[in-house]
C-alpha cells in the first residue's frame, strides 16, 4: 500500500489519445494483501492489455496480458477499474478520476474493436433493428441511443466492395503495384470508417448512461443523495466529452487521409486513360500493317509459290523489326501474352512462312533487358544463306545448327563404365510428432540465444555438410562440360549446374543439423562416378564449411560457405557468403560464382515455403566470358512462371551468344543467338534488345523424387544415401553423429537428449580453449605459443589467399584420402 502515495506521478502523460490504436500509462495493480497495490506500466494495443514492472521491461519480459475481447470492464468507485477475463479478476486503480475515465474509454474502444475483428473473422455480425439503417451494430445487446450515420455506412459499404465514386470504376490498373497501392488505401479508409463506427457506438452508450443519470437527478427529493448523483452526472458528462473528442479526432484523421490520397488517385486515373488511348492507337496501327501485308501477299501469289524459301531479305528484316516493335508495346502494356502472339503468328493463311513457329517472351527486367524470337528451321536455313548470323561473329551457320551444342559435349559414350554398389532407396518414415511452439518459447525466456536448445522437430536427419554435398547430384553436367571444346557451350552447362543445386530445396523446409566444429563428411564415388568429395566444418562462430571435390573426369570444385541469416518478421532470409571455384583440367578454364539468397516464408503462421531470388554472375577468368543469371522472386501478381530463371551468356567483348531460360526446380534450356537488333524502348525507357535464336535445347532436367518421398523429408535419391553407414570413414564423419542417427531412426526424444549433450560438450571444449588462450597470452615469455589458441585449426583445410578473387579462403591441403587408405584416424579429435 505504500506505493499508493505517489499520486499524480502515475499518470500516463505520454499516452496518445484514447481514440488511437495504442494507449500507454501507469496504473496501480492489486497484487496481494501484503504488498497491496503496486505501480505497473500498462500498454493497450490490438485488443490486448499488457503490463510490466517498468517501461524498460517492454523489450524482454511481459508480466501478463489480458484479452479484452472476452473481458468484462466494470468500475467500483471514482478511481478503480475491475477487469474480469477467463476466471481471473484484475483490480486496477488510476491516480485521478479523469485518468480513470480516459482508461475506461480506451479499454471500451479497444474491446469493441477486438469484438468486431472476431465477428469479421467468424462471419457473424449482430444486427440491430434501427429504423434509420439496418447495418448498425448493437453494443453489448443494447440498442443505440443516437441515430446511426446512414451515409457513413453507405460509404463504408462502397469502400468494402472496392468501388470508387468517380468515372474510374470501369478502369483497370495498369500495373500490379498501382493496384496494390489502391487496395491498401481503400483498406486504410475502411479501417478509419470502422473506428468512426466504434466511436459512434461508444457515444451512444455513454449518452444513454448520461440520460439515465439526468433522469434520476430530476427525480431526487432528498438533499443528501443529491451530492452523489450530481457527482455521477459529472463523471458521465466527462466520459461523454472524452469519447466525443476521440470521435472528432477519428473524423479528422479520416478526412486528412482521404484528401491526401484523392490527388494521387486522380493522377492514376488520368494515366489509365492515356494508356488506354495509346493501346487503342497501337492496335489500330498493327491491324493496318497486318492488312497491308495480307494484300501484298495476295497480290503476288505466283512469286510466292515459285520461290517459297527465298523471300527478300530486306523485307523480312523490316517486317520482323516492325512486328517485334509493336509486339513489345502490346506485351509490356499487358494486352497480349506471349502465347497469344505466338498463336497469331502461326496462322498459315495470313502470315508468311518466315513467321511460322515464332514466339516472343520477356526476359530479365533488370539491367539486361531483351526479347527473344525463336526461329524455325526453315527460317534459320534462309538466314544462313543470307549470311545473317551476326551474333555468332558474322559467319554462316554450319550444318549442325539443329543441335547447337557440339558433338563432343553430347557424346554420352565418352563416359566410363559404371560399377554401382547397391545402396538404400528408403529411410524410416518421418514420425508424426506434434510440436508445441509456445512451450519451447516459454522455456527460452531469459536465456542466451546461443544456448537455447532447439528440438530436432525443426530438423531433417542430415547435416549442413551433407546438404552442401547435395550440390553434386547432377555432377554429370560437369562431366559433360569437361568434354566441351567450346568455352561458351561449357559456360551454359556450368550455369545449368549452378541452378541445379537449388532443385532439392523446393520442398525441403526443415533445417539441417548444424555441424560441430571439426565435423567432416566424405562422399567417395570414385568407382561409380569418378569423383571424391570432402567437407569439413572449419569455423563455428561464424559457422563456415569448406568443400573440396576432385574428379578424374577432368574437373575440380571447391567452395567455402558461411551462412548469414536475418529474421524479418514473416520470413527468414538465408544468405550464403562465399565463392565457388570450378576448374577444368584440360582447358584450364576457371569459373567463379556465388550463391543467391534463399527465403523461408510463413515463419510465424501458415505453411512454410522456400523461394530463391537474386543474381548470379559466373565468370570464366581464363577467357573473361560471363553468364548473368537472374532468379526471379515469386510474386502473387506476376504472370511469369513461378521459380523462373533467365540468363545470357556473353563473350569477353560483351556480345551475347546464348539465352538461358527455365526454372530452378525443374529444368534449364539454352538457345543459340543467330541475330540481335535494338528494339523499342521498354516501360522504363530502357532500350530492349531483340534476340533471334535457334529452338532451345535441354541442358538439365530434375530427377523425379523417390516413391513415398513426402514421408521421407522429401529427400532425393542422393539425399537418401548420404547418411547411409559406411566402413572406413573418419571418426568425425557426420554418419557417426548419434543425435542425427537417432532422429533418422524415428527416436526423436532420445535425439533431443543426445543433441543437447553434444552441444554442451562443444561449449565446454570452447571454454577450455579460450581459457588456455587467455592464460598463454598473459605469460611473459618470448615464444608466441599463445597463437595456438587464437583460433581453431582445421584438420584437412588451411587458409590461403586466392590469386583470382584476392580473398582468403580455406582450401584442401591433402592427406585425408591417404589416411583413409592407411585406415589411420588417430589425428581426429573426439567430437561425438
């Protein structure tokens, strides 16, 4: 009770008006008979009333939360507030009567909003029998005291249906961005209208109470009761005044918001009208051109029938350029899709044979903007006779144009005979364990983030080292690229390989196990596929893994990957940091690229799904040739194929030779460029290049998932065998990790216990290493033995400065496969 004497110090002077969405301030809360009322900081937001001991506690510790949607609000005397919710009763006290009235108004307004949100979600709205409007909502079962705002409800209904009270009702937004902005504006306006309706309900309630108090005051005859009744009337009048002010503020906010957006909506409407006029003119011009071409074709039937395969080159070029120009305008205006354009172009009675099988589609929307025209075989034959292969150096195309990849690249007979060992094709099904996220979060309060034990329910029974090894699932692309004589064709296969590494992630929403420091993983496929792979966890803070692969089929791959992640509320961004190096032994070509960003959506609510987005630049540092790949992020409003990837392969002078297209979860194709020309300006004023290409050829296609994959963590055929036990591996190999093995066997409870034991053991080793390093640094000796403890030294990799990129990376220093042949693992630490 000693805290009660603080008086006006507990007022919420920093709190906003009761009509706003958030209300904060100090109140006294009854705790028990020993301590009495204690001062607490209360925060009212989104229908929830939370309280803290101090304002600083808002960042980490909440003492309690009251859901106002199911709470009953009552007042005992001039300063007390009683809240009842879920069988519990909270006794609160304000410092002054006016402060109590402000809190009561804010609580009732928040309660009304919370009830309205619940009714909107459940689709149930309680109707009143008001004579002026059937849309009025009863407040706590009582009819409204004041007349409803009929015009307000009519406008609210108009906004909810998405109508605008001007001539733009029939217009359709040009871009999805404008449409989403308009919808967002309408949503905000509807919310403001709902606030006005709620304030109307509160004014009705308090007005009715004020009328009852006035009626009782008029019937008084005993002077002693007059003082109490007059006090009650004053209290009701003050409460009514506060609510009316909140109503006025909400009206003012709505008016300001509507005025601020009206001009922008008018400009958008004017832009839509101009676009419509422009499109009508473009379509009319295209129709006239089509008619003129049709008349010209009908006027010379004899010439067309006698020489069907040799039209005039200049006319073909003009018609192609003009048609591409008009098609590009229509395509970017949203009136024609690529399939519609292609279907009109293949009309045999109305178009020339040059236009058959021609398809237009948009490519990347960033710096490299272009349009691709896929030419038919007859068209390419005529182009080669006319010596129009400008994009390929001005030389005529050879007889191998039907398959634009060289025979050496496509020679599958060059592969060595495969001697496959029988490996497993399934693992135990994933158990159906329920996960209580709240119980996990509750146990994490107050703990250091790095020491929070995450259960294996979030994992899959593979480590990050094994997930890194999954990049080799389509290693045959590199085998094929090593046999290519053309470095540009080799670049296409390397690009397809870089995309193929993401194909296994489309359904894999579970996270792999974090490797322990010093943990390794080997994949020895020398006899079957000619390569050996080794991964090692070389750092723990930050986590970094080094990977080295050597193939006797002519290539070496190495990479060092450090994972950086950022939680952004609704999604988690995973950014792999590091460089991938690929070296081909015979040609000496050295390729370098980096990975794109992976995004895990619906972290809090909804079904998890993964998307890849960003750009990959692959550089051949030997020939200076480049490949620009763009992973287009998924958009609900986009007309593109989901998970789309586009790219351009260019030589050292920047001249494009191949167009790449496909999806990162299905396939990639390449098309050889036979001609390029500058097209019309795009929607943003950029000059688009029109590429004419040969029909696309398949570079890579995803393998189908094994049977029953949905119950086996959506593992691919390679992922199923990564954790299969093998003899002769190092003592630090991920296959020997006990918690991972227990999870694969379906014993998740034991796996959680073992996982926590391994993490504690790793922390103890780290603390001991840090203590030894600290002690060594304090010794006053000439030798520098303290450096041995400055950082962990990996067993199979060491840091070297890369001459090409200038970065310091972990590279394989040798000795692992020799130790395996000797069956000597005495140098390996005991990490499990």
